[in-house]
């Protein structure tokens, strides 16, 4: 049976931007500009607009995020229940990988 | 170069859904080279990605129509279909092109005194063209392994049929 976090990995080159977007929205609904700023603060990466909206479209297609009514020209998005589950599974997977990496560094 | 100009590179349904918020997120000022490259590659992705098409089609359905509904009505008619009318036209174009190429190779082989090779090319022309065009429309958006299996089995059966025919 396929694991949930594998689904995020299925997004190919958009998997990392998508993960960053899910993490950003875990804090509450945000529009595109606010997401870019938040992601830059959290990860030090500045997502380009083409990458940002490529990832948003993919996340929306999978119903991991959903749009809210537009505020002026800006449309906020929020994390769905499915998106929370995918994010949690992905972070657990990353935590396991990080733990192994740290332990191997300590041994070396 | 501004975001308002570059957003025109995106498909109509994508623009209907995202253009306004996209421009608002980017701002209306001049863009850096990196941003321009990112937006252009995003536009190419939006034209090619079945994921992005599904997102924009779903949104168009919610929003009572507009250009997106017209452009992607082929998809909307059956949610299991992942290709658009444009994809079907591209698939048909590739199909015709491959048939023409196989036929030209068939003629070239016969003129070079290789009638057996010509026969094989002639047999393969249409089924081969159908198989090679499938990833562009019928199989678009399917996992690559599934595409390899379907195309491989199709071509394998054609080769098998050709081989059995050569025995009789």
C-alpha cells in the first residue's frame, strides 16, 4: 500500500515547493505573496512565482489545499484535512531520515 | 517586462483561474531575470501538465463557465479523461507524421533492394504510429510505467502477428 508522504514525492520537481507551501499554510490561510514571504523567512528559499503557482495548482488539484473567497485581488488558501495528513506523514518521513543522518554523522 | 505581460503566456483556463492573484502576488513592477525565467518555465509547465489542467478545469466548472470551460470542454465531458482537445489534435498530428515517415522508409527500403524490411515497416506504420502518439493524448497523465507497458505490449503484439504471418 502506498504511503501518504509518497504522494507528495510524486510531484517531482514541485515536491519541495509544495512541502514548503503546506508548511506555510499549516500556520493559517495565506495568499500567494504572504506564502512567498513566509517561506523565505522559514526556509531561506525565495520561490519564483511560476514555481509557486505550479505547486499551488498541483496541491489544489489533489485537494490538499483549497481557495478561500478572494480578498481584493489576492486569494488566500488554506490547508485541508487531507493536506494536513499528507504534511504530517511527510514530516514524519523526513524526521526519520534526519535521525539516521545525524546518527551516522555522530558515528563517523 | 512585467507580470501582466508574461501572464499572457499561460493557457486561457489558467489565466481565468489564477492570473489576477498571480499578478497581485508578483506585483506590477519590472521583474528580475530569474523571475522572468521562472514565469516562462511555469507557463510551459501549465500548458503541458495534466495536474495543472485538472486544477484549472475544476475551478472553471465552479465558476459558471468562461473561456476555460470552452477550451477544456473535452476534459469536462468525462472526468476520467486527462487530455484536452488540443492534446487530441497533437496526437493526431503525430500519428499522421509517423505514418508518413514509416511509409517513406518503406519506399526507401524497397528502392534499396530490401523488400523484407519494407514489409516490416509497412506493417508497423499504422499500429506503430498509434502506439507512439498515445502518450500525447490517450495515455497523457498516466504513470510512465503504465505507458511503457501499454505501448510495449501493443508493439510486441504487432511484431508477433508479423512474425506469425511470415511463417505461413
